[in-house]
């Protein structure tokens, strides 16, 4: 039995006219007539008495009416439920660029294996931007710095140390005990990704009464790396961003822990934990542990 045929029947009953029902359904009158006749053949009854252009509900039609109404209502309720379920399977995630590019690129394929029906939307931005979208319910969860805000929950997820790196052929003497005044003379590219509090870097120089020689500022990681490859620049970059280059030996880390030991934590941030299935929350945390273990093995 075709639900469209039953729906056409209900519209004709309501408007007491095939012509009016056709207009409301955006169908031709012959199409509505054909649907009614098809339904009558299937039920083996006459649903309407026809008198010229007017139609009158038959006794059999009156008997069928409550069942037809229930069928359509049940179908619409089921359709609505499926749509709501489908919507709930889409998760909108906000993250800073570094976390999106490295952790989420690692995590999403694993999440899809466990939850194949889930779909993901990723929005990148600074901590303030992601927080605003979280509060306005534009995203479900965020991967950002810790935020102290009423109604906002934070769970520690990842640690990401900041490294001072340069090209292996950079002329700077790496054997010496590096001082802030020496670093201040070097050309630097500043990667402003919004994921870290770079004030710590500035203060490292200010304590010594010097200013960093920042020739270039960029919010694009590949631009920062390209400048380092010129062998003229060095830069403070999140460890996740330069892990491959450090492993291959293309980039070299400079030991500045005596000047700056900067490890910025990334938190799983949310407003209401009930918006997502408990199993998915557990999977996020488990994936973060697996990710950090994989990083440690590479180290």
C-alpha cells in the first residue's frame, strides 16, 4: 500500500474536492484521481461517490478514514524519529588548528571504525572562538586550552610541549649554553596558531631586558616550516607540528628548558555531557591515551 495514495485520500476528504486537494499537494488533478482509484482497487471498495466535480465519502470510506489517519500519522512520527536520530549521529567538533591537524586526523578514522554511522563536522579556531561557538550550541565539544567559565567543563586530554627548532644547517652554535640575549639576535618566525599562550615566550626575553627579533608572524604552520627551511630562521613550534621533521633530522631542537619549559595542555571541553553517548566519551579519552603512547614510542 502506497503512503502517497493514502495521503491523497485524506486530502480529498478534508477539502471535499479532488481539484483543491491536487492544488495543495502540488499535483495534477488526474494524478490525484489515479491515486484514489489505485487505493480503491487495492482495498476493493469504493471510497467516494462521485457526482460531477464533487465527491462524497462513502460508508466504506468513512470506515477506512480513522485507519488511514493513523497510518499517515504513524508514518510521519517514524520519519521524524529517524530524522532526529540521524541528526544526533552528527557531531560538531571545535578545535584549534594544531589539534585538528594532528590529533583529530589520527582519531577520526578510529572513531569511524567503532561508530560507523557517526558523521563529523570540524570547525577550527582560537580558544575564544571555539568557546563562543560552544556556548551558543553551534558545536558539541571542543579541544582547546583550559577555560574557566561558568557552565563549561574541562577534562585534560593531551599535553603538547613547545619546542624551539631550526634547520639542521642553521649557522647558530648549538653546542653553547644558550642565553636569551643570544637568541634575541636570531631571526625568528612567530607561529600564531591561537592554541598556546605565547606571552611566556615574550616574557622569557623581557626578563633579560631584550626583545625577540621576530621578522615574520604567520598563522600558517607550513609557512613557518618553509621559513625554517631557508636555514635563516628559528621558531617556537608545538611538538606535534614538527615531530616528523625532528625524527628525520631535518629540524633540530634547541635545548632551552633552562629558559622556558612550556607545555600547553589541551582539554576536552563541553557544556552538557548528556548530548553524546557515554560510549563515545570513553572512546575519545581512550584514543587520546593511544595517541600519546604512539607519540612516546616514536620518541
